[in-house]
């Protein structure tokens, strides 16, 4: 699974997980967003990351996750304000850089990088398993159930 994933799992503790499935020619787009702050197992500071295990790989046509280079360089306070003010980033689906991945690749996602993904226009499914993990035990949204992220 590679050195980066190994180090990631040794350093961080799992906070939550999700599966993202984009069906062939149907899988919806994921709008531009930062993961910090989010409503799901989010730590009080941006001290977490997401690992996306790309089961089928990702190409531009299958709706690869796209990133805006340098957009992670924003303070936690500014990221919180953006979220509170419901700032729309006004970016096209094709903006930024697509992460082209082979099946089995793992993508590590910085909590504040702007990212999103367009529709899957191919005939194959595009499946990712997402693990959110971090170092902090202080949650933004109070105490949560460890698997589903539901409030306790
Ligand atoms: O898998 C995708 O297309 C998007 C994943 C994503 O944006 C996220 O996990 O924050």
C-alpha cells in the first residue's frame, strides 16, 4: 500500500470513513470544498487528513478528484469564516489539476485544499474508500460515535 499510507496510519488515529461511488454515466459531481471544517468527525483544528483508496483508479473522464494548487495555504480561522459565510468558490468543474490514479493508489488529501470532482462519464464505476484520520481528540461538533460519526 505504499510508504505514505503506512506512515499516515501510524501517525493518525481513525476518525471516520466513507465510501464514494460514482456510477457509470450517472455518478454525480462533488462540489468544490475544503474538508476543514466539515460536519463529519471534524477536529477543532485542521489536524487531520483524508486518505482516498482508489479501488478502480481515477481518470479525468471517470470523475477524478481535482485540486486547486496552493489553496491549502489558508488559516484555520479563514477556513472557518468561509464555511460560516457559505462562500461559493465559483470554479468550473474542470478547474485545477486532476489526480490521475491507478487502481489501488492512495491519495492523501490536505484538510484545507480546495477540491471537488466532476461526473463520471465512462461506462465503468469509480469507487473510492475514504478514511479520515487525525491527531486531535478535540472535536468541533462534540463527541461522536466512532464509526458512523453520529452525535452521542
Ligand atoms: O471521491 C470524490 O470524488 C470526492 C472525495 C472528497 O471530496 C472528499 O472525500 O472530501
